[in-house]
């Protein structure tokens, strides 16, 4: 039996990862979290739901990602660690994985952290280990969609990625982020990167276009945000001459306008503001205010479309290939579409690392490491179906 440790396993995304891993009887799961009580409660609940006892195939554990010796001890004898903590801890957890001798995957590094992670490639190779970085929905699923779309192309022109969503969940909550508020704030305040022959920094909230997604999402206004697909895809497909790579995000319009307003007030800043009552970080104040409202225990009613458009040349013909999936909230686990398509991919990849389906070593982007067809088959088992649409004979310009 292979042991997989999920750091941040009691969090929203971590819980989905843990549930998916537990469906594989060959996997032992450690729910590692700074909140030990929450980790233990989740392990107890899932053990009961699966007819297990705590310690048989699942258990909770305390994890402090700022304390490397503690982290290394938890990872000892594990086959793989899935890092479901905020992206700026990625390098720390990778260092612990190297010391412990286990494979690694995470949910993404927002471009700049991903660049630092790639610098560990030689050390992972020397240790006979693999780190698949950025393996959530976007990045992660999107990278593999791009890999599949381009596989028959002789040369590449562009890779454009779009994610759009709607949320009809009836919530008694003033502002519930769809994922980590820290990551979300950074996506809205840090300058996004695009690749246009070279990497270019763009203004925050720029690049807005209307995107016509399939029903029920429909038309959404999507903006550039900072994402690591824009870092790795140009590297991976340099030999095919790729000229442009972009990522745009289209959150539900009401939420989009709310976070734009909050960021315009400066509530995304990390710099402390000095007041008569002391110095405070606006970002921490915002996060604390959000967290004081309990997360409503209601059935999610949301939907997300993930689209990757790749333009290239096949046998002399300029061709556009679109990979697309529509993801709905999960009825079995009662989780949102975003939690489902973010939590399932790293679980699949961790299982591929455990059974040696992924056997290349080093620090690898998903489009390099993960076999696309097998990955899509595993997604389909979990209700996430991929569709391929090709449009031939595009006009050169």
C-alpha cells in the first residue's frame, strides 16, 4: 500500500483530494493540517463513511509547513505528498519532499513561484524523484488539454486559455471566495504575464474580452490573471515555434465587481497601514473579516467551463483545436465545481506517481509529465468529460 500525505488536507480543496485518494484501496491517506482537530475530524468522518477505522487507511496529523524538520518527519516513508497550501509555500514543501525522499505535486505557483520551483529540477533528478508542479484545474488540467490539442500539429501559433463560471448557490454570506482568498487577491492585484514572443508583464485587470461559453455559463467577461501555464507552455513548445500564450479568468460578474471594488480600496495590500490604533495589513484584515462568517452548509449550485484554444499547422493547413469541459458541482461529495476540478487532478497524478504511470524524474510541468489520454479517462470516471473541437483551414493573416 502506498502512502500519500495531503498537506492542507482539511481545507476546502484538500478535502476533495483526500476523498478521491480514499476511493483507491491501494492508497493510505494522511490528512496533514495545521488545524489538527479539523484533520482528525475529517479522518474520523471519512473512515466511518468508508467502513474503516482511523489508522487503517486514513488518519489525521499535525503539519507546520514553516517547520521543515516536522514536515520531513511526516513525509518519511510516504510515496507522494500533495501540497494543498497557499502557493507561496511550494518551495518549502518541495525541499521537505527532497529530504524525505517522496514524490511531489501541488495546485500551482502563480508563474513566479513556479519559476523558482523549476530550479529544483536537477536535485529531484539526482534523488530519483518527480515533482509535477501546478496540477489543479488551471494550471494542471489546462496544461494537459493544451498538450492534447497540439499533439498532431507540425508548428504552433498560439495557446489561449479561458476559464468562466457562474454560481447560483443561495448563500447567506457577504463575500465567499471560490478558492483561497490569498491566491484570488494576488490574481487580481499582481501584474499578469502573457507570452508574445517573449514574456510580457501586463497591467492588473487588463485584457478584458467577452467570451461566449456554453450554457449554462454563457457570456462572461474574462481578464488576464497571473498563471503558470503562461510560464511553462512556451518552454515546452518552443521547438514548435509557439508565438502567443495567454490565460484569462471570468468569475461570476457580481463577485468580479465586488473584488475589483475591494482591491480598488487597497484591501489587497500586504503593506501595513498605520492608524491611531496600531499598524494593520489590509489583506489580513480582509481575510479575517471574511473568515468570521461561517461557510454556509448548503448544496452548491455552480458550473465552470475550462477551455483551451490551440492554433497551429497540420499538414500545411492552419488549424484551431479547442479542448473544452463543462464541470458541475458534485452531488456525491456535495462540493462545488471549482473544488472538484481543482482537487481531483492532483489526486489522479499522485496515484500515477505511486503506480509508476509517471516515471520521468525531475521537476516537470503537467504537459510534460502526465499522459493525456489516461488522465482524461480518469477525469471521465469522476464526471469530468473532455471534448475536442477542431476547425480546419483557418485563414492566415
